[in-house]
C-alpha cells in the first residue's frame, strides 16, 4: 500500500565535503532510519573528493598530475568518468570549458596555495592546448601527451551532486532534492506531486537573495558566477573562472550563468563554458546543444539584466517573483 504525504517524515540531511556542505531533502516512512542513508551519502561524496580533489595531495587526480608525460596511470572508475565528460564538453565548447588549467588556478590563488607572481607569469606565458588534445583515456587509465595540470573544480561538485542522487536511489529513495554549495539535482516529485523548488541567486557578493525560482522534476541546475570567489587586482576584481587563451581569470564575463541539464556534472561544466563565452557566444553554443541557460549581466547603473536561452528560459526572462518550471531537462 502506497504512503500518502501525511504518512511520510521529512528528512533534511547534510554534511561536509569539498570545503563546503552537501544537503539532501527527502521524505520517507516513519520507520525508516535516516542514519544509514546519511552515512551512505557522506561516503559517496568522500569518494568523489578522494579521487578528484586538487586540495588533497594524495588524491587520484593529483597522482595523475604528478605522473610523467607519456606514462599510463591507472585511474578509478568515477574519476575516469568525470575526465571523459570533461574532455567531451571541452571539445564541444572548443576549449571554453577546460580541465587543464590547474597551473593557472593555483598560480592565481584559487587553489590550496596563495597567488604567486612568478607562477602567474609562467601560467600566462605557457604554450597552451586544450586538455582534450593533451589527455588520452583508455580503459581505466590515462596519460598526458604534453604539459598538463588537471583541475576538476568546474565539474567535480556537480558530479558529487549526481552521486548523492544515485545514492538516494540505491537506498530506495526515488524522490528528493540534493545539492552541494548551490549545485542541485531534483529527482521525482514531492509527496504532494509538486516539483522541487530552488532559487537562482542574484549576483550579489554581500548577501544571498533570489533572482528567480526554478521548479524542477528530474533535472539538475548549476550556476557559475563572479560574486563568490574572486581576487582584487588594483581597481579590478577578477573572478575564479579561467580563460584558456590567457592562462588567467576572465577580464569580462556575465555576472552569472545558470544551466539546467539532465545531470549536475553536465550543468556544472556547461555553466562554466557559457560564462567564458559570454551572452552572445554562450547563447549560440546553448542553441547548438539545446541547453537551457540564464545569463545575468550587470548594467552600468548597478542593475542586473537577464537573457535566457532554451526551452526553460525564454528570451525575455520574467521578473524575480516568477517561477520557471522544468520537468526533465534539455541537453546533449
């Protein structure tokens, strides 16, 4: 006999991961003990972090980074999956999303070390090729075919969210909302048959306020923005998003780009790619791959304008009080 919404208990679980917090919201019968579910969720994100962190010197990613060029290195299944997806989206975006900018990320102080002028000069003068031209994957192993320092910060959190959703499903929880630091994935519907709702943030570095509301069913959302992680260089503020052509942070970009896709790893990576390309080039790429994307831009008067692409976000985006509904998602 199926449970009605009044029979179910709401659970909001959370825990530490990747320097921030993971969350999971779901409903379960009263007799269901949430403790084993939380343990499984924590183990899932710890596995992702252990394999893909650039902050842990002993991670599988850092082991690959330390290997000599041309040397085949065994990589675990989940890392191989993320590397493969990263290379695919890198190639599809013509390098706008690139997982081979680890040296630049570290040089500019967005990794575990402070910014260093000598490393910045080296990163900006390096002869660069996109990672999809320098990393080879083959049956659980990888090798670098040229100078390459990998960084998965633009996709690993999204993949961690996907692992949270998969872990809930493995625990018999078919509907829920999971997230890591604002990257979210919704499965199924709430007990009252309504979608899960989340806010798209306004690009305000001083406070967290919603720009609009998304209602999601079986879809993921990720945002890349310039308002959470940055450095001040003289009078200019530079965000953490890197430009492959310069080995340095973007000089100009939208305030944020939000992408809705089937998986959170895809949404995470595509949001970065569209951020790099900006509203014009980003919308062209979004149309090519049938992505739903929302671009927020700062105007000279301090206001924020918006433009959308895809089936979810119309060309003229509603005001902040509007709710946009996504049942399923577009994407390649």
